[in-house]
């Protein structure tokens, strides 16, 4: 199970870690883009040294209530970072965007994967992803970040809602000429889901293997952990390591996290048990 990512071969025969690199102004306390850019590169370098297989670059804060960022602003935030990650660090970079123009431009700059929390639902996104030739992660979200937490009631079970949604998006991708083998799936923890929904969905994630596609899990520092444990955002690492070990056993292959080094250990330890052998 490997993915061809712009010259990188991402081997998903075993679980891997994706480091989060937010380049939104609200993710930096300091001023100025150059400080931001240098800080971002140093952060990425450390995550790669800590064992991250790839870096996920996001320029649009999907925080509920965040003002939508213009295409121009998103491009200004992510392009310099993607360009330098690829050219200076030789990194495998995924772009966390729903914007087709950002997909096209970052693919041209050497991004190796598209990570879209809106599962290519925006106008032009399917075509941009198809043209890029890159692997695409399709994530389940109900509604939009602004509204997703207002109505978290589902007509059917959460797991059925997610399976139905992802099946439809896979079909849309195939119809747009995106080969199934280029796809990854993500249940979208925290996107329009209550704590109960998230826990129930997490417990049933193995059901998604029916699609026979790699699963990406993104629970790092999320309110699912905060609500379950009563922990502030800076105190959610232990909770996420527990979640990560469970998902390794359930066959997930890519973990999108802020804390790379401890997560690499959790993934490698859980994988050693499942393989009954050491893996590094
Ligand atoms: N594939 C994939 N991409 C992702 N991008 C994000 S942004 C999220 C966060 O907390 O990082 C977030 C949500 C709301 C506000 C700010 C940040 N979450 C995922 C995920 O769960 N899966």
C-alpha cells in the first residue's frame, strides 16, 4: 500500500505520522511573515527530524467563526512555505486546503498530496485535484466550519452518515478521473460531531476498511479529547497518544498531529505489538 506523491513514494504498509504546520496568523503570536516563514521552516525541520513522514501545511483556519480567508491571502501564506519545504528540505508536503487555485499552485510548487476537509466539494476542486495527479484525502464534515457545531444531530447513525458521505465523494472523484488508488479517507473527528458521535465513530473506524483505502486520523489537541478528559488544548497529548494506539490496532495508516516525536513512539510501539517484532 504505497502512494505516489510528486516524486515521493509514501509507504503506507505501516502507520506513518503527518506533522501539522499551521501558517495562519492566528497560529503565530509574533508579527510579520518573514518571522513566520523562518519559524515555520524550523518547525517543519524539527518534525521531519522527529520522524514525520510528511508535513501538512494549512493556510485557512477552519476555526468556527473564523473570517473566510481570500484566495490571495491563502496563497500568500502557503506558497512561500510549500516552495521552501520542497526545495530546501526535500519534504513531502500535503496542502490542507479546499481552494482549487491553492491546490493548483501548491501542486506546481511541489506539494505531494491534497488534504481537503471539504472532500473536494468546492466548485473547481475535483478538476484541480484531477489535474494535479496527486493523492487526495477526503474528509467527512457536515455543513461548514461556521455552522458545523450548531446541528450535530444525524438522521442516521454517525458511522452510516460518514460511510454514505465518503462513498459519494469517492464516486465523484472516480467520475472526475481521480483514480481510486489515489484516495485516502478521514472520518473528520471534531467536524460537526458531538463528543458521543466522535467516540462512537472512533470505536467503529474499522468499518471504513470496506472501501479498502488508507485511513487518515486527525484528533490531535481536539475538543473530543478536551471534553472527554476535561483537559485544556495544551494538555491533550496523552489523550491523543491513547487514541493513536487504538487506531493503529484498527488499521489506520496516517496520523495528523502537532506532537510528532511522542506520536512516532506511540505508533512504533503499537505497531511492534501488532507485528510481534521491532520496526526501527
Ligand atoms: N485530514 C484532516 N485534515 C484536517 N485539518 C484539520 S484543521 C483542525 C485541527 O484541529 O487541526 C481545526 C478545526 C477547527 C479549527 C481549527 C483547526 N483537522 C483535520 C482532520 O481531522 N483531518
